C-alpha cells in the first residue's frame, strides 16, 4: 500500500473514531440506547483501524531508519570492503 494511501486511511479512521464516539455520547445523553451503542461500535472500529495502520507505518519508518543507518555507516568507513565510497570510485 502506498504511503499516501496509508496516511489517508489513518486520517479517516481517526475522524471515524471521533465521530463515532461523539454520536455514541450524544445517543446516551438523549437516552437513545441503540444510537449510543452504534456510536460506540463505530468508534471502536475506527480505533482498531487506526491502531493497525499506525503500527504498519511505524514498522515502515523503522525499516527506513535502519536502512539509512546502514548506508551512513558504509559511507563513513572507507576501509569497509562494501563501502559505497569505494564502489563509486571504481575501486571495487
């Protein structure tokens, strides 16, 4: 899934969670129990989707950080056999 799509899903699930919770609270205050229960269920579903995609985004960002660390280490150590600097110079 594309990064932009994941960010859109996360934003939509957050709005769903807030909206569902608001409808649930309003339903319970108005003594309309089915509306309150429906709102709470919608809020819980939005929260579950939000948590799921946040974890996927966190894992993707962590993998990206690790890749940047590895690349940085290869650039800094010129004696490393697999160094990017040596490769670019044609010393491989």
